[in-house]
C-alpha cells in the first residue's frame, strides 16, 4: 500500500468508528485501539503534509484558534417558527393552510430540541462550513469548532447530493452537562446554569480544542438546497440518516391534528426520559410540494408550527432559607420547600444561588413560590406569589456570619458569592478539602470515603490532609463501624497514595482554579513543588493557559503559612512532589532560554502540539511578539501586523519544519 492509500484507509476506518460510536451509539473498537490508529494517522499526516485533508478525523481534537468569527450570509435564510399552545391553535393553523393547498395534508411530528441552531454546508460529501443562525440572514462561521463535534460527519456516505445545507441543533446532553459541572465545582468554579446556554456558548469559544472536550451533539432536522430530488420531510430525514447524520428516530408521520395531539401528549411525558433537553414539538407539512405552495411569512414558514411544552410549574411554600458552606468557603443559600411533585420527582429544595438572586426575587420565608423545572436540572424558583404573602412576613436578611463557624462573611468586589474566610477553622471547608484530596482524580485513596473523612475530622483525629499520613490502627479502630480489616485497608490505601504522580497530588491540594489540566501544565513547566511555590505572578502567567486569576490563587496558596507547613509535611511523608524521572525523560532542554510565538495555521503538527513540543524541550511560549521573543513559528495565514512586528524587532521567522529540525 502506498502512503497515500494507508492514510486514506485509516481516515475511512476512523470515520466509520466515529459514526458507529457517536451516531449509532454502537461502539465497534476499543478506545485504546482507536487512539492508536488516530496517532498513526496523525504521524503519517505530519510526515506527509502533501496529503492534507480538511475532513480528516484528526481534526476532531481541535487546536485551531479563532479570534474573530467571520460573518457569513446564509444562502438560504434560517427562519424562526411560529408558536402554538393549544389544540385550537393547531386547528386554526390547519384551517388556514387547507385553504392554500390542494389535496390531503399529512404531517411529520418532530421534537423541538433545545440547543443552538446551526447550518452545515456540504459539498461533494465534505463539510464545507458551519454557520450559526445569527439573525437568520447571516451568522458566524464556527466551522473549526463544529468539526470537533463527533456526531457531525466530516465525510458523508451513500448517494448524497453534490451540494446542500442541512440544519440542526447543537445540544449538550444532560449526562455530559452534569459531568462538566462536577468538574467545575471541583475547581471551585460556579456551575453552568443550563445545557442550552452552555451549548450555544461553546460554539463561540476561541479555542476549538476546548470545544472538543465538551460532549456536544448535533441533531439534524432539515435539508435545504436546489434539485435535491426529495419529495417529503420524512424522506429527507431518512436520507440524512443514510448519509451519516444523527437524526433522532422519534419523528413520526401522521394524518390528522388529533394524531399530532397524541404525539404531543406522549412526548410531554416521555421527554423526561430523553438524554437531552426538548422544549416542544415541531409539526411540519410532510409534502415538500405543498410546503413550497405555502411558502413563508416575514419570519417563519407557513408549513411548520412549533408547539411549546408547558414548562412544568407548581406552587409551594418556602419553609426556610438555609445556607451551605462549600469546600472553598463559598456560601450558597438554599430554599427548603414544602415537598411537592414536579415532573415526576418530589422537590424539597431549590438553589437560590446568591444574595442578588434573593433580592431580585424579593423572597421571604413563608412565601408561596412558583417552582419550575425548565432547562435547569435543579428546580428553580421563578417567582413569589405576592398576593399570598402572610401579613407577618419578615424581609429576608442575608446572613452576615458563617452558619458553621460564625466568622464574618466577605464578598469580594465583582463576585456574586459570599465567602467564609475562616480557611483553617471552618468545618465544612476542612472536611471538603480533605474529601477533595482523597477523591478519585486526586489521591484516589482505596478504602477511604467522604463520610469517613468527616468522621475523622469530627473525632479530631485529623484537621488537614497531611494528618492522614500519621493515622495509626490505634487511632482508627475505636471509631464506630471500623473493623480491623477495613482499618488495615484504609491505612494501606493511604500508604499506597505516596506513589500517586505529582500532578494528581498538586490537583489534590485543592488550590482554587487549579483543576486537573492546570495542575498538569504547572507540573510540566515547573517540575517540582518548590519551583511552583516560588513562582511569581508574572512568571506564572507566561505558562500556557495560566491567567492572572489562577496565578494569584497559586501565589496566595503558597504564601499562607499553614499551607507551607502542610506541604512540607507531605514532602516529609514521602508524597510525590516532583515530576517522575520517566516523564522527565521525554523532555529535553534543547530550547532552554528561548521564547517562541506561534502564529497561523499548521499542517505538520497542530498548534497545541507545537506548544507542547516547545515546552517539553524547555522553551517558552508567549502569545505576543516582543523584544524578548527569539522565534516566531509561522504557519499559513500569519497576520501581516505580526510579520511587521517581527521584522521591526528583528525576530527570526521560521517555518514549522525549521522548528522540528531544531528539536529532532
Ligand atoms: P424559536 O427559536 O422558538 O423561534 O424556534 C425556532 C428554532 O427551533 C429553530 O431555529 C431551530 O433552531 C429550533 N428547532 C429545534 N428542533 C427543531 C426541529 N425539529 N425542526 C425545526 N426547528 C427546530
Ligand atoms: Zn465558616
């Protein structure tokens, strides 16, 4: 097989596996094998840039940066939909359209996916561009980001037309949304409010490799174009499916408004079992000839109608507002409600988010409130029924002291949340930090769970995570429900955690904003805890992806005496506090003291890989050219102003090949 044939075979194979997994939900290869093949392809592509292909599965990992999204006109306008809310609305609509077309009308019913709309243009079976809806006439070109969504086919199959647009919705399924939020909470960040806004926000991220990390999906529902030779909407859904698009099977063809109503009634209940958010049903005239006769109003097609599900809402009494203290000291007010049934679950509590939210709602204990389950996973209080406010109602006074340790709360300028500053003395913070330290992605201590940690802290056996390493059988055994065997397991688990690699230890320390990725970056760059502890803010921000906020948090942590002592104890106990020799072996200092700026689009290696190679070999990556820059690695389309700047400062401009020659 020639190199070109090998590359093409790998691409075809990976496209097929992607399709099986992300469109068909049917995996046909192990993750490991997939990664191996992807790496093979990446290597071949790097060696043979002459076979570059804008549809290669290697583009799924992202890496392209878009500073300003280009505005693109839609060849076919993206319309909005008219809304209906009742059987009568639908019957009126049917009466109207029956006057305008001949013959019987049949309909397709589809779910209305709640996400961000997108228009994809395909030419000769390849994704040419992806554009957001914008104002319907023109939107933003977000192609690089969309290519990272695995259910968007980059190469079509079957008998697809030469050129067409296909419209759909980018959604963020609940499972992935919840996982993203767990990760945010882990690093002390506010969770995202709902999947829809998070999905649409994702499309406009500048770094496509960030988009690649988000578990987005693309659900398609409409094909637009000329000479497509398709006769009905149901046929177009089937065709799209056969070309490799993800088109939910739920769509149904029916012959009467009564049948439409049955579909609505069914999905109004069963939508709660779907993996993603929907907010209604879209009813479309099935026959495309009839659709054409009906045409459009100024805003929407006459041949389609949205039916909005009623957001499920109930009213109940707010019994009490309580306040929770998180691991970072953040205070969250919680509404404790008179238990009430809502969308199939019993709701007892709802988050009130922060003091501003309480003020905005003008909410008091004893109020009757409206609770809704909309896009949010956690039910939300949307309003107070002021007409039912008790005469003796007292205005809500936001707490000024920590409910756990009575310390005066602080609220930083520009932050929504109040914090308890009693870092070392506030129980939930102490317990939360140790729980984070032992968690799966950090020290992953076998035999030790979150509740046991709370038990140890309450029994005054430990007060920070370094104390874990001094626990003995005699300490642990007297505790309730602690058998000899499990006590031994637990202590062995603690000992074993001394081998956990430094990057996970660093993550486990629970420095605010230092999540898994940031911890890895810091470890790679600084290599030892000492170097990280001594780094200044100015120094830290030169590390790729470390901003001022993270830098400040890191320096704050290592300027706190108690933290210094705890870290020193961890070192003494033998916990890993530097990068392992094995990791170090992959790194050189060939580029020591050299500063690089990377600009443009690359073919041999991705932009992120270039940065990694620079750092692995001891060089520095900075984002803008200055007199300190030694080299600019220029790809295609490097901006003219960058070139001018480099020339004026006499900074060498080199190609990616030149760069690879420096390190190989
Ligand atoms: P609206 O934003 O309320 O005007 O509703 C119109 C939007 O619904 C369209 O722009 C689409 O993004 C979205 N939508 C979701 N699911 C469908 C579907 N099955 N058919 C048509 N539009 C849909
Ligand atoms: Zn406190």
